[in-house]
């Protein structure tokens, strides 16, 4: 499964990351930010993937502006 990481600037395109690479990065960090271009289905798939591997996962939408289009997903993944 491929997911888009949050943009670092408004004009930039989001970077794409494989779920397996995310799993490798869990040794370094446990909080990830994903772009609004990911569908809810993708985020739910991410939660399900790590829950099946016995991780605790918490995900939420973070709004950072007055426009309803200004949001990103914050996901915490811990063992």
C-alpha cells in the first residue's frame, strides 16, 4: 500500500511512501503526518495493517486553517 506523506510546503507535491518502509521507520519515530490526498479508506487500511501486527494505532484529522480543505492526518503507531 502506498501513502502520501504530508507536504512540507503548500506548493510542494506530497512524497509517496510504502507501508513496509513506514514499518522500518517505526524504530526511529512513532508519529507520522499524511497528506489530505490520502483517502479515508487508505488511512483505515493503514490502521488495520498495524493493528493486525499488534501495534496500537491512533489517527486523527488536524485542521490548520479556516478552509475545510486545510487538514492533514496525524497517525501515532506504538507497540
